[in-house]
C-alpha cells in the first residue's frame, strides 16, 4: 500500500521571504509606473535593494545548509536570479514567489497549524516583516509629507531612511525631524512601533536563553511521532496482507467442501 504524499508546510522565514518578494515587486512596479518624484523613486529603489540583500542572504543560507546543493540550486535558481539588485527585468521573476504564496493559500489551515507549533520563529519572522514595512512605509510617508516644506530638513531619500532608522530605534539624534503636523503624527506611530518591536525582541531573546532546548525537544517529539506513524502504516499493510491471505484460504476451503459434498 502506497503512503499518501505528505504536505510539508513552509517555515515562518520562508513565508517571510515570499511576502518580502511581494513587497519588493510592488515597490518595483511603483518605481516604474507610480506618480512619484525623483527622490521618492530613489527611496523605493533603496527599499528594493535592501530586500534584495535579505533575499540573497536567505538564499545562500539555504544553499549552505542544503544536504543536496545541486537539487537546491535546481529548485531555487529563480530565487537567486530574481534577487539580484539593479537589474529591473530579472526582478519580475519574483512573480514566482507570488504564485507560491497563492499556492500556500490552498492549504492555509495546515500552514497556520505548522506556524503555531513553531511560535518562536513565527514571531521573529513577523517582527522582521513589521520592521521592514514600518521603516519603508514611514520613510516614504515622511518624505511625501515633509519634502517641499520651507522649514523641512528631510528633503532626500537618504534623509528619510536615516530619520526612519533613528526614530524607530528611539535614539533621536535630532539632526532630522518633522516640522509638519502630519509628519509628527507619523513620528509618533513609528516611535510606538519601535518600542513595541524591541520589547518583543527582548522577550524572544530571553525566552530563547531560558529554554534553549525547547526547539530540539519539539523536533525530537515530531520525529518520534513520524516514526510511530510509519510503524503503524507498516503494521496496517501487513494486517491487510494477512486478511487477504485468510480470504483466499477461506475461499479455497469453500471450493474444496463444495467439491467433496455428496451428490443426492
């Protein structure tokens, strides 16, 4: 009896890379066709390049850990090609990542259960995604709000990114700051998000230090369950074979009895 093909859900960081690919693809489309000025388009380009660096790091990390590197390259070569920065045509290869996300939606229940079992990595991946979205979104928003104001000191894409990094980390150098009401509202949201994110990261680090073997224990439990499942499948197959043999013997006995029955 053939065992059914098992669905292997993606890890939290694999899903994160898919989502970042979609964000990067949106940034490229906006860069090419959006009604933005030169500084805003430059900011979108910086965002896409940063995501490219994350995607390439994830690719080489997966290649380093892959037991069969040729098979890994055969499956993930499009991920490497589409993550090369500064080549616009190749970046549209991230559409394949979009298709992967859509395919994941068909088995969303299994994916969610898998992510809930690995809550630590899921939380870390979610925080990284929120961090990227907040930094990029706030930089674009503050540049669109502040640029052109006579008293503004945030005029370029570099100024906006530097302001976003300094504000979300709550350092506050004071060299770049908003002067409009809308810009100050954006700053308040970024500061609140930064405090929340860094508090969550601190909690995750503390949890990892206090229970370093929890992931190993969970993985060992899952392997034990898989072993028991395979054992039960083998026993079930042997039982089915034995039942089929008994049916054949009963059928043979019935035929033998019918042949030896005295004729009236």
